[in-house]
C-alpha cells in the first residue's frame, strides 16, 4: 500500500471565478487487480498495454487505486509531479523477492492482458480470489511461478542425456576411486 500526503492548496476555479481551498489529505493507494478492473471498466481498454495513458486516464487510475473513503474530487487536481512519480514507482515496483532466470523467462505472447484474463489465470491456477487485492506485480509473479511449476518437466534430447550420464559416471568413478 502506498500513502500519498497532499498538502493544503489554494487554487483558482475558472468556472466559478473564485479561489478553492483544499485541506491536507492522506491518500491510501493500492495497485491491485481490483483497481485495474475498475479502470478498464471505465476506459474499455487494457491498462497493461504499451499504449501511453493520458493525464486524465492516469488521474482516473489513481482514483481507482484509492482506498481512502470520501475523498474530495478536487484533491486529485492537487497531485504534484512528485506524487505522480511516487505513484508510478510504486506501480512499477516488483513487490517480491522472486526472480526468474533466462531459462524460465517467457513472454505472455501477443495476447492482450486484461483484468478478465488475469482472473482466468487465477481460476486456472487455483489462486484464491483474496489475492486480487495484492499489489498487481506480486500477483502476476505468483501467476508466473504457478504456471512454471505446473509445466511438465523438460525432456532432454539424446545428446544432453548422454552428457549427463557421462558426467554422473565420471563423478562416481572419482568418488569411489575406480576405473570403470
């Protein structure tokens, strides 16, 4: 969870032709599958696409991430560039110590990743729905780990099998100090 503190601000409202004062606010934000699902239902496109998001779309995602109740909508206009940078860093953070070697590194493919697809993966891998409130990167890492662990073991080709057996035999000969 990320906590953003928004300082009190005085702004000019062009429509009402008057100053608007915003109090200090503390926003609790969570980048989760729930947030992603809310945003995608509003914008009708995949959040995880490479297509850049407009400022309006970014602010709307911050609203979808907000766990704090009864937030004045004017608060979101007071977000600074530093706040947005902190939020983006939080979104990009892996939130896990798990890493993948090059051997297991794979791409999802050309498939567009949406909230529904992630829910499908959760169901297919028997991941409980309470994980939908986890940080999204942590959830995606769990999905990746589950799919790797559920794969059948990789079969060795003939050359790899002969090399492995040769290495095992050499290690045994050395260990038992024998010739054959």
